[in-house]
């Protein structure tokens, strides 16, 4: 399932955290919430690894999409 489908299923505070920390490593509890909302599991190849990062990171296209949401460029998000 793509980010557009599971994003609305996340808690508002999770969406806010992801927007405010876009591009950063995602805490395990948020990765779990994303999976529960229909997004990728923690072991899915969708997640990007950054050298020296303590956790999972979103791939570039998802980071770009979250930035568009933050800038109110995505309708209905």
C-alpha cells in the first residue's frame, strides 16, 4: 500500500511528528503504527537505511510526499 493510502490512518500526532522530522530516522513505535495502518512492515524493503542511522528511514519519494503535505500541496492529506 502506498503512503497516500495509509497516511490518513495514522494518528494526527504521528502525522505531525513525521512532518516535523521529515527525513529523520523513524522511531520503532511509529514504524509499528505505520505497519498497523496498512503501510510497510519494519522488515520491508520499502524502508531506507542511512549510514549511522539508529532506525528506519522513509525512501526519498515518501520524504518528498510528506514535504508536499507539509506545504499543503496535496489535496485531502
